[in-house]
C-alpha cells in the first residue's frame, strides 16, 4: 500500500522563482493497483514520484509505504520499500542497434 496524505512541495520558497509543485496531494494505492499518472509539463508528476522516492523532502504531509512512515527517511533508506525504473531510453539506443532483444535484456 502507498498512501500520500496532504503533500505539499514548494521550490524556491520566498523568492521570485517560487513554484508550488504539490498542493495538498492525497493518493491511496492498494497492493495490486495499476495507475498511470498523466499531465502536462509542470503538473507535478515527477515531483510526486521524487517525493515518494525521497529525492527531496516534502514541506508538509505524510508518505506511507505499507505500514512504514517514510516521510522523513532519506532516499537510500527508502530503497528497501520501493524501486524505480527511468525512461531514459536514449542511453540504450546504441545497444538496441547492436544486440537482439534477448541479448539486451541480459545486459
């Protein structure tokens, strides 16, 4: 289970570049749920995922993974609760040209 309770995240608070990225975000996902997050540029999709992973702390709210409150845990301590796969496929473009799908999967 993943639960986000009243999550707020502001970048550059108190400056002319202030950007409130997450405003009272609430989300509950049960084991087995499949979710797609969509939105335009600047909608907060990456900010939400980075907040869950602990890339940066949230300003307010609570993040629960299973029974664990990970809100204050640093990124490396959250690793036992979750994993991430990035879509930077351009890094592997050259590999795809030279190897079969099976060979690429082994890499």
